[in-house]
């Protein structure tokens, strides 16, 4: 167990105690925390301690612990600074509070492998997939909602995710047709390489603590200036990772692979109708899995245009007609 540290540190603090064997409840922490990493331990209890931390937090990783209970509803105070939030692989439950929606600068959110009702794979999220995913998250490059309890039709607004490279809606109860507008996923149709894709920079200097003297506007010496400049611009980086079913095996891919992976997985749903011809224009697609649905008709004749495909699974549907000659290419 760790001792209470609420009054131990002054100023903005970066605390990394990850990948140890600490257990018990998370103790009182410094108010001025800018970055906190307690991942890979055995911490238990609730997340109520988060409401005692100041508004300077830019990075929070509590993944791979034994934390329980519901998410606290005090996220609003972190709205201007929090960039990375990872709570995956715990035993959290109940609903996701509305204040989580106030995190205006959030770039990476991982809640997978918990027990939420509402990256968010392998939970118990239910209901329909709402239009705001396409309307509000236009810069999203990976959407993983597999192994939940979503149902109903896919909203056309999903096609507004032009930057999408990984789409995993597998193992749900989705029905209706595959939208013809999937050809709007232009990042799957052309070679795109962004060096900063999957990497999120966050500050480990959260700002001054209320009640303390502000940083001087003028530096008294060159050394003081350099120290102040370093303190204000001190940054760290967080890299994305995602579980993706690849050639029948579930694998954890890191940033370097996610940059290159172009994947659509709609398997194990109740989708019906024909495979839209427009999907054959996603020339850079590497993996396409439409298995275990109720799709029928012929396989699109131009499926062979997807020359970069390494994995194609159309099994356990109701397809008929000929296998297209273009696949020989």
C-alpha cells in the first residue's frame, strides 16, 4: 500500500508508478498532478479520489488494475487539459456520466474490458449507434465497438468519418443494409501516412497551483529563463493501441501497425441485403470481414480491385452466383 501523498508534493507533478505490485485503495494524491500513471498494478476500490485532484491533469492511465464501482461525475473540471484517459481492464460498471462529454481536448479514450451499459469494445454497451459519432468525431481514425449489444441500422452519419482506417462493429446485433456510402472512408482508399497518427502529446506541466505565486514575467538570469521555458513546454507522448481480429485471431496492435492497417470488421451481426459495390473502391483495404451475417446476392464483380487485401472473410452468409473472376488478380 502507498501512504497518503496529498501534501507531500508542491507545484505541478508527474507521477508514474506503473507496472508494479501496488495494491489496496489509491491514497490521497497531490492536488497539482499534471500526469498520473498507475497502470499495471493491483489497485482496488473506487475512483472517488479523482475528484480531489486539481484541474491541471493532462494524462490519466489507471488501466490493468482491479478498480470497481462507477465513474465519478467530476470530469468537467478537466475539460480544458485532459488529453489521454485510459481506464481499460478494470471492473468498472454502471453508466458513463454525462460530464465525460465535457473533455473538450480529449484525443485518446480507452474503456475496454469493463462492464459499462452505455474504444469501447468488450463492454455491455447497448442501444443504437447514434448519429453524433459521425457528426462530432470527424477526425476519428479508429472506431472499435465490437462485442457489445448494439442493435438497429447503421446511421449514415458513420460515413462522415473520412479519416477512418479501422472500423470494428463485430459481434453485435446490427441489422439492415451495409451503407453504400462506405466509399466515403477516403483514408481506406488512398495511401495515407501521418507520422503523428496514433500519438498524443500531453503536458507534464499543468500550470500554477491556486494560491501560489505566479511565474515571473521577466527572467532574472539566462539560467532561470531556460528552466522556466523547459518547465512550461515539458511534454510527453502516449501511443494508441487496439485489439483487432486479424486472420481469425484477436491481436493487440500498437501505433506502428495501426498507422498502416486499413480494416473493416462487420462480422457476427444480422446485416442483410447485398454487399454494396462502392466498397470495392477502398483500394488500400487490408482486411475485410463480413462473415456470419445474412448478406445475399452476388459478391461484387470488382472485388479484385482490393489488391492489398490480406484477409477476406465472407463465410456463413447467403451469397449465390459466381465467384468473381477479378479475385484471381
